């Protein structure tokens, strides 16, 4: 991002807080100005001491200035720091809300750990750039200008000497600022890489351990950590150079002013009191100059974070309404939903092969339809297109006779219950998982789905019943229990269309039989589409869609297909015992 774009993005962050920022800046400026008055009071004190005049009132004035300046500066600092935290909070809220609404294809192309890093560590850097780089820079510049004006009134010659030294050192300092920005950006990228690697390892920790890959994963993480350290040290080195330039500028200026000022006092050009006041003002320049250098440094640090945050905000999100180019009006039906695919073609990305090559089928409302076929036939992709996780490349997907792109997204998904292949269970309690898709369900409704999904025994065995925590991704539950929880969660939503993707693959024979009855019962009230690899499940279907290589090969009942389709007969002969998955992006990358 250019400096102009960075400032625009930064201003957009604290624009809602601009009045509070202005108030905090005003307090800080008042505190700084009270400090500027102190050298003038000290000058008066020197004059009175030299003339043997009373100094009580001047000492009281100096004390009041010190107390006032300290109190007002502290109040201003608190207001600005609080505002900075508010900016960080607003950025995190915005990013969290946006990240959870990202389009699934964009999520497929992005490491989750990198997105988490942008929400956590990158937003933290906004705090520094909001205070030091904007507010402190502004107040520092105003205070610096005020000090320069007062120094000019004291002695223009000494002012010229001071500014000459400061400008010379400031020019040299400015050369290191781009290095700080570059090193900080690389450090943030390394931290994001660490987050992505950690997310990958923790998400498959059993696979890591079973594969004996701890050392390799540790090495990859250590390499990312080492890179973050290298870039952090580089940034710290140049920040140190910039920071010490303030002391160097003041010290060199002090020596020059002391030498030249002493000569001017000796010649009678200025008085001793004037030289003392000038030297006090010179030392007072340390704070505003330090603020300016710190502001420039923090801007370089924050600019890298702002760029990463803006990049995340530019990622496309799902539109909860119909697609922008659509004009159809969806109905408001009740009862089971119908599903139709008309010449659907689809691929996950432009550089990937097609998954669907003109898929056509029609499923009337009600009953159960099973999708079978070899691995990679495109069965799971059918469900992704119905949910509008992905948009078709060509053709149409219709629900209740209306293109899914004409449906408001929230209404479409509210009518669908979806059980994924891996039947995800979220960290939290069993109750929270069941209510995840239907947060307003009653205890009676929960008890009903527990019975239908054969989870009553599990609830009785758990130490805290429904309020037992199930662990990260349901690690305290067995694979079959997780599948039953996922099915119960979908049933509790009372969907008009139920999508089950190999939802009974990890169940034992007793529970599978019971859940077959549950699914058959659900099919009397809703439309059930199931991807299955078990013959016992498939034979219950009212219709079976046989898919091969991204096309619909045949549609019929078990008896009809056994007699008419060689592929289905072969699959039925092997009892559908070989599960598979579609060639989704995560499977081919």
C-alpha cells in the first residue's frame, strides 16, 4: 500500500472516535504547553534571584505548572490509550464478522492460521500506530513548533544552530524508516506462517503423533519462529538507531548552544538568564522530538499491519440476499423441498479440472434419494452446490423450482440440515453442539432428537449430562457418537431438506440400524439426500442416483439399477464398502 492509502485506511479506523481523539490530543497539548511555560518562569526566577527580589510567587507558579502539566498529560494519555484500544476492538469485531462470512472458495485458498494472525497480532499493532503515529505525532509537532517559536524569541542565532543540528540528524534518521517497515512486514508474515503451521499441527495432532512427525513439525515451526526473530531483531536494530538519534541531536545541540551561547553572553549579546531559558527549552525539545521519531517508527510498524488487515477486508464475502444479478423471487413454501440439477458444470478453480460435466437429475419433495458412485464422482460436491458454498460454473441448481442464486442465502440455508463427512463437533458442551443450528429449541425438542438419534444412553453416561464438555472437535466422543450428535443437530433444526454425507459410516450395526429407521422416519416429513457407501442404507432409498466421473450415469431403485446398470451392480456386489471423497481443493493441494 502507498503511504496515502495507508493513511486513508488508518483514518477510517479512528474516524468514529475523532472527537475523543481530538479531546485527548487537546489535553496532551495543554500539558505540553504548560511545560513550555516552565522555562519562561525559570528565566524570571533567575532575574529575581539576581536582583534580590522575592521569588515565592514564581516558585508557586512553577509548582502549579508542573502539577497541571503532569495531571493534564496523564488524563490525555489515558483518553488516547483508551481510544486506541477501542480502535483495536472495532477492527477485531469487523474482521471476525467478515472472516466468518468469507466465501468458501476464498477460505479454501487461505490458511486459517494466517487469518487468525490478522485478527489477533496484526490488529494489536493498530494500538501503537493509532496513538504514537497519529496523535503523538500531531501533539509532538505542535509542541515542537511552540518550543521553536519561544526559542526564536530568546535568540534567533542559537535557534538557527539548534535547528541545523536537528535537521542534519533527522535526515539521516529518515533513511532508516523504510527498513523498519520492511523488517516489520516480514516479521508479521513469519508470525502468520507460525499460526498456520500450528493450526495445521493441532488440527491433526493424532496424525502428527502417529506419523512420528513431531520433530519435522517442530523444525518447520522453529524455522518460522527463527525468521520472525531475525526480522524482529532487524526492526529493533533500526528502531534503536532512530531512537538514539533524539539524544544525539539534543546533546550535539547542547554543546553547540553552550559554546556559541557562552560566547554571546561574554560579548553581551544575550544575558545569562536568556541562555539558561534557551538551554531549558532545548532540553524540553527532547520530548516532542522523541514523539516525532516514535511516531515515524510506529507508523512504519503499523503500516505493515494495516496493509495485512486491509488485504483481509478486501476478500469477498457471501451476500445474504440473492445473487446481485438475479431477479427471481423465491417462494415461501412449507413441507419437503424439491431439488433439480439442470446441466450443471463445476470446477473448484480456474486451474483445476471440472468435477461436474453436465449433471442432470430431479428429486421431488419428500422421500430419500441416495447418491452412489466411485470416489471422485462428484457426490459431495452436489451438496456443496445446493448449500451455495460454491457457485456453479454452468447450468442451474433449483430448490422448489427456483434457482438457488435467487434465494436469499439465509432463507436457503435455514431450510437445510447438513451433516458433513467428518461430522464436526465443536468445542463446548454437548448441549451447545445440539443447539448450534437451532439455538431456540426447547428442552422437549432436544429430548426428542436425543431419542431419535439414540443419544439418551450417552447423555446418561456423561458426568454432567448435556452440560458435559466434549473437548476440542469432540475428542471426548467416539466417531460414531460424533456422527449421532451431528445428525441430532441437523434434525433439531427441522429442515425441509436434509443432506447426509456418509452420516452412518462410523456407526456399529446396532446404531446404524436404529438411525436408518430415524432417517426413514425423517424422509416421511422432509426430503432426504444421502451420500452412502453401505448397501444397507442405499436399499432403503426411494431413488438412487448413480454418478461416475462427474456425470449422472443412471437413476432408479435398487432393483431397477441392479438389473440395468453394470456399475451399480458392481458396487452392490462389493456391498459399497469402499468409502470415498470428492476431489475438493483440500484433496488436490
